[in-house]
C-alpha cells in the first residue's frame, strides 16, 4: 500500500519561483510536478524544476560533513568534529588579523534562501569581514549601482509592467530561456506574446537571434555597444522633441548632463560601433517615445560589458524622459511584500563606495566587492590579506573570471569551508564541505528580487522533506559556529539593520530565528496586518491558509516615486558625478579605439549563452537534463567558421589575451559575423559522475581577473564582448 503524500511548495532554482507539487513517500521525494493551482505559474514549470528530483535524490550528493585528509581526499566526519575544528581555526585567524582576514562568497542559489543569505550576512558582519563577494559582480551589481545613483536606493529594481505595456525594449535578456530575471513573471513567454497579441511590440536587442528574439522583433547589436545605442536613442528623443518635459520636471533633476552627452552620439556616428543602422535607431526612438506606454528593460547582457552601470542607468533614463517611469505600462518600482530591502536602505546599510577594496580600489556595492579580485586578495601579502574563506552555495572556479588562478589561490588559504549539495570544482579544494539542505528540505520566505513582481504576490513554504543524511540549514550552522567561537550573532554593537527587530524578539524571550524575523517584517510591510491593526493583512498564518500563495493586487503599484527615491527633494538624479565621469570615459574610448573599437589581433567578440537544460554550473549531473547526450558548444557564424577553418560538429580553439580553450562548434547565423557565443558553467571535475563525464570546458579561462579589465563603477567582470580569435581545434 502506498503511503505517498503530496505537498504544495515552489521551485527555488530561478526567479519565477514556479509552483510545484512534491510527492513524498517514506521521507523520500518521489516526484515533482507543476502546481496547476498556483495563481501565477498556473501549472507551468520548466525541465529544470521537474528534474530537481534527480538532484534531491542524487547519489553524488554530499550528505555528511567531509574533511580533507593529508593525501587530498575527503573523509566523512561528524558535525561535532567538523565544527569544533572550524571554530578553532576561524577564531585563530580572527584573533590574529580580525575581520580583514575573513571572507565569504555567496553563490547564486542563496538568492533563493533568505535564511542562508541573512544569517551568513550577520555572521560576517559580526566578524567585521571586509571580504564579501557574491555572484553580483558577474550578474547584477551594475544594476544596483545604477539604482543607487538614480534613486538613492541600491536594491530598488525597476521592472517592466508587462501586463499593461504597449512596447518593451529588451536589451540583453533572453526570458524564453532564462524565464525572466530581475522580474518575477512565471509565465513571461505568455506575457510577452500577450503584448503583441493586443497590438503592442516587443523589440529584442541582442547580438544573437535568441529564442526570445525569434518570437519577436530582433535588432542585432554588436556586443558591448549598448551604451552607444542608448545614447543614440536618447539623441533622437532629445533632438526630435520627443521628451515628456512635464514628467522630466516632475520626477527628476539634472537632465542637462544627458541632453549634452547624447548630442554627441547621433545614430549616424554610432552605427560603426553598434552595427545598428541609423534609420532603425531613429525609428525605434520615435516608436518608443510615441507608444501609448513603453518600457526599457535590460538584464545580464546589459550588465556584463565594459559599461554595465552606465547601460543600466541609461535604460531607466530612456523610460523616464519619455514619460514612462512609475506609470502603468511603463517601468515600475519594485515593492517588497516583506520590506527587508527597504528597511536596509532606510537604515543606510545598502552602501555604495563607503569603503574600497584593497586590490583594485573598487567601491563596495552594499558591502560587496568584485569576485574577480578574490584570488589576488588571497595571494597578496600584507594587512588585509584574505586567509579564511567561507563559500555558501557557490562555484566561483567555474563562474568568475580566470578560475585557474583562483584554484591556485584557494590552496594558500588557512581555511576554506563550503556549504553545498555537491563536491564542485571549487570546494574540492576546501578543508571542509558541509552538507546543505536542498530547497525542499527547508522552509522559505520570498525576498530580494521577488519584489519585482508585475502582480504583487505572497507565498511562503514549509520544508516538504526532512533533510537527507545529515544535511543542515546553513543558518543553524552559522549560529552554532558563532557560539563555538565564543561569540553571539547580535551582541557587540550595531551589527546591521536587522538588529533592532532581532533585539525586540529577544526582549520577548523568543529565540531569534530567521523565520521570526521574516514574520515580524511581513506583518509590518505594505500588505501586513500591522499586528492586528489592518484586517485581512498578511501574518504568520497566511502561508498555511494559502499554500498556493495569495495575489495581493491586480497590478503593481504606481505613483511610488516619492516613497522610493531616497535622494534630496525626492527626485531621480540624472547627473551624478559617477555617470558624468563614465560618460567622459566612454567618449575617450570612442576617440582612442579604432572606429568600431575592435582589436585586430582578437577581432571576434565573445558573449555568453544560457540553455534551457542548464543552471549555471550545477545541474549537469541530472540524467534527464543531460539526455542526448548533450555537450557544450560555441555558436560560430558561417563566415567566421570558414575564415578560421572550423566546421560544424568539429572543435574550435578560442584564444583571448588571457587564455585559450577548445570547445565543440555549432555553425549558425543566429550569431552575427564577428560574434561567438559560448555557454558558461562547464568543464566539470567535481564529485559528480555524469557531469564529469560530459565534454566541456570552463569558458571563464578566457576572462581577465586584472582589475584594469573590470567595469569601473560596479567592478563588474567583463564577461560579454571579450575580444578573442578563432583557430582550428586540435
Ligand atoms: N562567462 C560567464 N560567466 C558567468 C555568467 C555568464 O553569463 N557568463 N553568469 C554569471 C551569473 S549570472 C551567475 S548567477 C553566476 C553563478 O555563479 P555561482 O553561484 O558561483 O555558481 P552556480 O553554478 O550557481 O553554483 C552554485 C553552487 O551551489 C550549490 N547549490 C545549489 N543549491 C543549493 C542550496 O540550496 N544550498 C547550498 N548551500 N548550495 C546549493 C550547487 O551545487 C553549486 O555548487 O555565474 C556567473 N558566471
Ligand atoms: N535555463 C536557465 N535559466 C536561467 C539560468 C541558467 O543558467 N539556465 N541562469 C539564471 C541566472 S543566474 C540569471 S542571472 C538569469 C539571466 O537572465 P537573462 O539575462 O535573461 O539570460 P541570458 O540568457 O544570460 O540573456 C542574456 C542575453 O544577453 C545577450 N547579450 C550578450 N552580450 C550582449 C550585449 O553586449 N548587448 C546586448 N544587448 N545583449 C547581449 C546574450 O546573447 C543573451 O541572449 O537567468 C536565470 N535563468
Ligand atoms: S522556470 Fe524552471 S527552474 Fe525556474 S523556478 Fe520555474 S520550474 Fe524552477
Ligand atoms: Mo545570475
């Protein structure tokens, strides 16, 4: 007789957080299927979500603490042994050198675990760590900096009001595959086709004719030239009196900087750089400005070039000057149901440039520095040298520039520990790998990017499985470690913005848990019950009463600008000095480079590419996702293939100034001539049988970890528009 039960939960692999139904039997996961009753995802889920069953039940999963032995292998040890030793070693480093010797790298999956993200943050704050790294410098920090400069609020994440817009201009995003990022829209494909179905337009600006571009209008742009394209669009808007002057006056200050800057970039001059002909740019600007409503949106393709912050900045500027900011169908402001980020902003915790990195002198972005400098921070001696590193849910060896250099550096640490589901390419060099719970083994609350939701929504979930083996939630381990180091999370001065609610709980004699913190914040948030003052508001029981989640409004709120903008006068600032300086640098580059900016020795520009059945570096051990069998391949234009002497199905050698790789070739005119696209997250040498057996290589060997090559304002790694040349493979 089957004892199977089902539980309602949601996926936490990527940003839509699609509803899932888990079938559990005898404390084991039997299967996952899409939740037809989920109000937003409505029975949709992608292959990764369903295949997560194979991760959950993967025989290669790490289920017990592992310790490195003298011969470099791992042995199983008890939690007690592991934590005792880690606490002693960490305390020693800290006693000797303080917080400037202790670091943390927070990987992408922690963006979906509020408890791991919050408690690791508290832990590092308590230690006074000056070495905090995240995937942000390979992903979104440029967007945060743009928001800080424009709105005075780094975590403000303006997003396209898809259900109501008439025109989306999308730069460097491929939601048909990524399922949407920095926007929470589980059925984004449908949302986009609904726009065209009601007579609107979706224009995709991308060097590759992507899955999204094929379904909509495609404007092919040369990699890393979006800043020029956006300035030309603004040029036309200003020159042809397409500006919504009333909106500009009411919402912003400092427009003259951009008016003057854009004047220098007529489309006829930028065509050599962007590859987009002037007539197309002019028409696009007119159509965008005169559409009943319009919104410009950018994602990783807009963030990972040499001017990522400027590009993110200009994207919002285009919406603003055409009267499309903070209004229905335009670009609207994010609003957390649990106002964690808002609280942090108001407390001044979301800093920019409050401190600078030892290596490269980069401004902090909310206390975070570019991951690309980690290797040098470990190897460069002197005060502030990074000696002990904790990695929570990350695989930087495959995901940051120049992983090989990082591997060498990791070997020099006094202590390296990692919380993960697997032995991956990074933590295989650790002293300890600690078994983390999967998302099905932990409760969760929405935070971070969930605030960018065209339909305000709340769903929280209980754990649907007991942890397998000895897996433990990270937050509990951080707390335990703190205790074993003879310290406490909340004692010792103003630790962080969450300290006050934590202390309030403490006063009531309640143990401080991440969950209690979230419920407290939920109740005080924009939709909360204010502890009984607002009838029907959200509280600690809402999640149980509404397991599929609650829709909190038909549409995102507008008219939020006075609340959102934390700058003097409550106006968007269009002329921050950082942007003025960056515009000057852009101008300088424009003059110095050859007309199109290309390097004769490395004439091809490399960009990234995401695939439906990959999730960065960590789902290549799933038999279902790897069926085919699959292999990583470079997308090469027929002309470039012919010139380099490579053929479809063969191999190509890709050479940059910093390294070279060999990879399989797919010849396709989806990429334009002069562009090659290569997926990241391959080249497996971890503890995974299937992934290790797959062909593939780490594309980030081609990337530079020299600070001089990072984007200036946010320290973004240069991962798109990397100059390479192609040679026949061996
Ligand atoms: N060239 C190039 N490089 C890129 C990118 C690109 O477009 N091009 N994209 C960048 C981007 S956007 C990102 S976000 C980064 C990702 O960079 P990382 O976060 O460094 O790498 P991931 O591949 O996401 O690895 C996450 C690790 O977390 C583990 N994990 C999964 N779930 C959990 C969990 O619930 N708990 C714990 N503790 N561990 C878990 C996985 O086993 C895996 O080892 O890569 C970046 N690198
Ligand atoms: N299946 C799957 N889904 C994922 C992930 C995954 O690995 N696999 N990763 C998740 C993560 S961590 C993230 S951050 C999101 C990312 O979400 P998206 O940014 O929507 O996803 P990408 O596929 O990286 O899209 C970036 C696009 O930018 C284009 N591009 C590259 N260079 C340039 C340029 O210079 N200018 C312009 N205009 N375009 C450029 C690329 O061709 C690509 O189509 O996806 C998430 N979803
Ligand atoms: S799109 Fe796929 S991986 Fe992302 S949340 Fe939905 S089911 Fe999970
Ligand atoms: Mo990402």
